[in-house]
C-alpha cells in the first residue's frame, strides 16, 4: 500500500505537474535575485564571485589573448589575474582541454559581467533549441516546454556557477538527435565534446556498437582538428601546461579539494560514506562496466530507434565518469525529455513517473543530502534513469521473438532472417 502510489503515480496529473513547475520557477527566480541583490562588488555572501567558475573561463581567456595560454593551467598565474579582477581567494581553477580555451578566447575581450551574461544567453538558447527537439513540441505548446526545461533545477545550478552545461547539453542533444538524419554533422557536433571529454565517455560506445562509421569518422576528425587548432593558435606550451595541470584534477578527486558531496558520481558517493580510494575506484569501474554493457545491448538490439539509444547513452555516461558535479546533471534533461515523450505516446510504464520525478529534482537535493545528511542519492537515481531508459527503448523495439532478443549480427545470418519473417510477440504492458 505504501509502494503502489509510486508505481503508477496516478496522482501526478498534468495540473499538478504544472503547479510544481511554477513552484520551481518561483524558487529559482527568488534564489537568483536574492544572490544578485545581496552581492557586493560582484562577490556573494559566501565570498564567491557571481558566476563562480566562469571567472576561470574569463581569466584564462585574458591570459590567452596576451599570448600566455599555457599560463591558464598555472594556478599561481591564474589566481593572480583573478585577484586583480575580484577580491577572491582562492579562485576557481581552469582544468579544461585547450580546445575549450580556444572557445573561451573571445570572452576576455569584454568586461566580466558582460561576458558572463552573453555566455549564459547564447549557450542557454542553444540548450533550448536542442532540447526542444527531444520534447517534440509543437509551436503551440513550446512555451510550456520552455518553462519546464528552464525550471529544471540543474539549470539554476549551471547559471549560478557560470558553467558550460548549456553548451555540452546542446552538443550532446543535437548530435544524438541528428545521428541517423545527418551523420556527418552529428559526428562533428559530438566530436566538439572534446572540450569536456568526461561528458562524452559513452559516445564512442554507442557509435561503435551500432556501426555508425560515418559518425565515428566525423567525430574523430573534428576532435583532432579542434586539438590541432588549439596547438596552432596557442602553441605547444598550452598542451604542456594542460598535461602538467592534469594532476590537479586527480587531486581534486582523490584528496577532496572539492568536497565529495558536491559530486554525484559513485566514486564520490563511496567517499562520502567513508570508503577508501581503492574501493571507490573499484565500484566506479563496476558501475561503468555495467552501464557500457547495457548501452551495447540497447545499441545492438534490432528495432531500437536512435532517440532511445541516445537517451540510454547520456544516462549511461552519468554512471561512467568519477568526476561529475551536480551542475553536470543538466545533460540528464535529454533522457528525461525522451522518457516523458515516450510515456505520453504509449502510456507510462510502472515506475516511469517516479523515475522522472526523482531525476528531475535530483540536482535540487543531491548536494544538500550528501553534505549535510551523508546520503549520496545521485548514483541511485541516475541508475534508475538508465534502467528506465533501457527498458523503454527495448519495450518499443519489437525485437523479441520466441522469448529472446534479436541482435544485429549476433544471431547468425540465417537465424536473423528467420526471426525477421515472423511477427514479434507483443510485450505485456
């Protein structure tokens, strides 16, 4: 009796969903306005600059514009530029590959807050244009979809940190949406994720397992070209600095320079619960292996469509990287949007509404639960989203014959032909 209301969640009507959405919008606006109005000289009450991490993007651009791109990875030189701009100590570090520094290059041409606002507006528009396709909205209902997309709590976290989540979500969403429609363009968009490779860990698995060779070639060529362009513009010192500074990222992960509770990976969850580094890496590896295996199955089963595979791909990625912060959860807007549209199309399967609700509010509660209560719920919810997406993708594939799945090229040439000649048994609902 206590579980059944969550199994189908018939009480979650469209009217209630809209009401909860407006509550989130109002809370987000109040939080944003409160932070801005109480800030002094661009520093909030916590002593951090408005836009927080964006300060690293802006100051790295400043260094690159005067021919010191490699200095962006030198903490002493980066912090010196940050202190000259704002009285912060210490400031955020710049850990991104040189292609991202190339993308940030124009930011330093304008004052900090002009650059921050422009960055969020441009990348936020790209995020909406990509997500709108996954929501499948007609122009008549697009405004409601926009409210839902921007009420997603990960959006507020991305804005508050001045992060690149809008951009990475736009690249992921657009690339995966176009993966069969325009494979060369899709590969180019996915290849640009070299700017944040931990977000793209699952992309090669999907592309290679499904045999999308044009996407693979375009993606590899784009990534190599982006790395080469950064070498040409900044010189070899930028790559030397990046490789030397990579130890900082590992120290952040292993030594807790960023509190593990701010992250949502299984690695950080083990650390929050008191586990050692070896156990954390071991369990993270097992989770990544399981996510990869499930993604390969979905990619290989005959009849699964590209959107379902893409949703599983993004959900799998959240379990693969040990370095995943709560604002990175903005990319889960893609699998959540697909699950929602699938549920509206064919009716919601048991637990789907509960998974959707948990995934939607996760960015709002993950940090506080981990930091203050020692309850890291992130990996559990993300695993539930992955399993729900995989079930939905396989549910609609129609590839079960005589109680077994039919895989691309794995059932033998003759067996696949015989299977295709018989109608698939409908899956029980």
